[in-house]
């Protein structure tokens, strides 16, 4: 197991301490509510690791799930391509919904592909663009299709229910 080492400087004391943080291998991966697995276990593991990233926001999990040459085939405007894109998106969304949770409703694996139905929940208590959260509940779904190569997601096509999300955030009137 690889241990990620981080250095923290204790404020005011000038002491440097090495802290060990758990690696992606140490995280319990989310279990899908339903699954159909007709492909390599590594494909399901990559999909579950990426879901764990969305559930926690931990960029170590994104880097573990995504290939170095990862391509987002449905890249939203303004989001960087590659691994940096989902990490930036997660950080921005967690600024709006700090208690964001993601669960896998369904995982389908066939050969080198995975289809994942995700459900995101939380409370809008932060900031989203010019909106300030008031604690209202957020509950929306997304569907992702992954192509996995060498145990990591090389390509992603995704569709989020942004109409529901933007209505819940108050951006779009009911």
C-alpha cells in the first residue's frame, strides 16, 4: 500500500511534521445498489473508485481512478480537460454543497466499459456563482459511461440532471 506523505508546518512553532494520509487503496469503495458485471473486475473497481472521489472530493481518488491521459468527451465549457477537470469541478461544487454525498444506484460493466447511475445529495449551504446557500436539500442524478484501459478510466461521457440541480439551487424558478 502506498502512503501519501504530507508535510504540515505547525503555526507559530516552526516545526515540520510528516503526516501519513491513507492512499486510495485504503478507502472503502461504495457498493452499488444494483450491478451487472460482465467484464474485468478492474473496470468495476475503477468506476467505484471514481464514485468514491465524487463522494469524498479526495483528489487522490480521482488520480487513482483516472488515466493520466484521461479525456472527458462531454467537457462542460470552462472546465479543464484531463484529470484536473473533475478535481476542479468537485472542489467548486463542494464549495456550494459541502456535505455532498454520491452513491451508486446502478453499475453495469461490459468488457472495457462501465455505465454508472449516480445519485448526489447534500445541502446547499455554501456559494454557487452569485447564489448563497440557505441549507436547502440537493438531490439529483447523473449517468456516466467510462472506457477503462489498464484499470483506469481513459474516457468519460456523462450527463447530469442539471435542470433539477439548478432548480434546487434556486437558479431556475420552479
